[in-house]
C-alpha cells in the first residue's frame, strides 16, 4: 500500500477523458511512483507561493500533471493534466 493516496479534481478528471492508452498508462505509472515519495518525485511549481503545489512530467515528457500535496491527510491531489499528443 502506498503511503499517499491520489485524488483527482473534477477538472483533472475531465482532462483524462479520451486520453489514448499510452498516455493513460504513463500517467498511472507516474502517479504510482509519485505516491511513494511525492516530495522527491515531483518539482515545485515556482509560480505558486506554496511548496505544496508541484508538477510531474509523464509519457517521455509529453504530459504534465499539476499536483498539490496535502501532507496532513497524505493525499496527492491531481489538479490538472496537460497532454501534447
């Protein structure tokens, strides 16, 4: 069991609709890794004043997931997803 769990905002959930199989699998695999150690496996979003706002690349850099780490509840919140493919 992973120490953090993942939840998607409504916006991020809608952005996964219609993703082809390859990026869907890459996103899933990346989020599994992120949940094992979100602070080390993500990068701080420098545009935010809060270190809890992070991002991670997936699918050989063709995708990006914007995240917020809720340390108290041990949740990785996926806020949005961008896929270039």
